[in-house]
């Protein structure tokens, strides 16, 4: 019924940049909040950046000053601009949308930062 699809991942050298995109498809609806999460091998999934409709944007301390989230919750679109990438940023990145009590997740996209 509802899908979130990520794109824009890949392999990049340390210090490089990538922009991730997430687009909703299926039945039209509006989210209350959207964000990006990531999960590295052997680690728990963590919040990278997110925002609430009419509220504040928040970032993980590890990405502040390097990553920027943007988008339009009403259109179910969200982006993550990632600059000054480091090997520690290597992970599968997931797009998330929230509507009321329900959560929707994308399939995840690989970001690898390596020389």
C-alpha cells in the first residue's frame, strides 16, 4: 500500500559527498514526521537526522555540521546531503515516515566510505 524508496547511495572516498533521496509511492498521505536512520554491521540502528511537521530538526552529534536533512513531509519526500564523509559513516541508510501510531520504512541503501 505504501512504499518509501531510497536512492543515491554508493561508494565514495573519505572527504567526499553523497545525497540520498527518499520518495513515497502508493496511496497518497501525509506524514507527521520523517527522518533518516543508519545501521552499521554489528551495531543497532540509530537516528541520523529527522524532523517533525511544524517542529525542530534534529541531528546525531556525530553528523552535525556535515549532514543536512531537507524535504516536504506533505509530499512524502526527504533528502540527506552528506558532506565530509568518513569511514565511520559506512552503513545501510533507511528512510522513515511516521503517521500517527504507524511507522513506514524504506528498504535501505548502502553507503560505503573507503579509500
